[in-house]
C-alpha cells in the first residue's frame, strides 16, 4: 500500500478505447499515478476488470487507498457506457466507495489550457458528432458553457463564429470538413490528445468528491444525449401498432 493522498480509480469506456487510471489530487495540484489505455476490437467487457486489476497490482495500491470510483458518463458508445457504468457501480458497492461521474467531453476539454473557445467532440456515427463548448479559467480549469448536443458537423460549424480549439475523435473523423467550413478559425490539438483519457476524469472527480457531488449508485445512468437504435426501433414499432 502506498502512503499519501487518497486516490481516484477512474475508467472511460465511451469510445473504442478502454482507459483506466489512478490519480491523486485535482486539476490544479494533482498527478497521475498510473494509466493504461487499450484500443482495438476487444470489447470493454472482456478487458476492463482485468485492466483495473493489473493497474492496481502494478501500482501497488489496495482498496484502502481508493477514495472514490469515477466513470465516464458519456456521451459516447451506448454499449461502452453501459459496461463502464455497470462495472463502476459494482466496484463502488463491493469496495464501499463513493461513485463519481464526469462527462467524457468534460474530460477532453480539460486537456486544453487556452484563452480561445474550446469545443470537445466525439464521433456519434450516422454523420453526427457529440459536442459541447468550454472556456478555460486559470483558477478553475475548463468550464462548460453550453449544453451537450448531437448534431451534424455542418450544424456544429455553423454556430462557431470565433477562433476555436477543437479536440476529440469527432474532429479527426471530419477533419477535412471542419477545415473547409471553419478555415483559419479552426485550431487543432496534437493527435495524441484526441483520445479520451480516464486520468482527466479522475482529476475532475476529485474536485467533485471534495464538494460531495457523488452519484446515487441505485439511480446513476449514463448520459446518452440521443436515443439508441433499439429504443428508436421500439418506438417505431409502437407507433406502427397504433396506426
């Protein structure tokens, strides 16, 4: 067991990347003790628990050192978010730790320290992107200044009338289109920053824990932003029944 500040165990399964980390402190004074990211075709359900076990063993951390369990709330992959939430809930209950939730987009935006407008994006498929806008403050870090939305890239670009730093795989999926629509207003970050990182979530989660902003394990659900295909098909079936 490591001595020192209690840690946050954070996981992000909003995209094809499984990310697990151990962090201490907040965005202002924190550090990342350990972090593992895996991308590929292996499902989160097959690697998430083993990744958590591996990272805790390699970091020589036991459950007494963990102050809270953080999970990405979304938006993102419906299946990935459900797996992440179910796993985080199970661990929080079994270990007797508070459950914390941070938006995937909030985590992405927290990587940017700029006076420019920040736009965090994720590829939502179906020719759409999830997005939210942020402003950075040196005292508090990035702060969300818009709702979480799902729109076409064209609709997103249409509301941007100033220089903007864009981050996330929504940008990489539609890079050429955003470059065409935004021109000199578009500022891109380094390629490695576009991938969600659980370490960013963990540092934000510590701030939430400090003010008691924890999730109710029984009621916590991911933030999907839009309905899943299964829900839409069920709704369509019900509407057809009533015709």
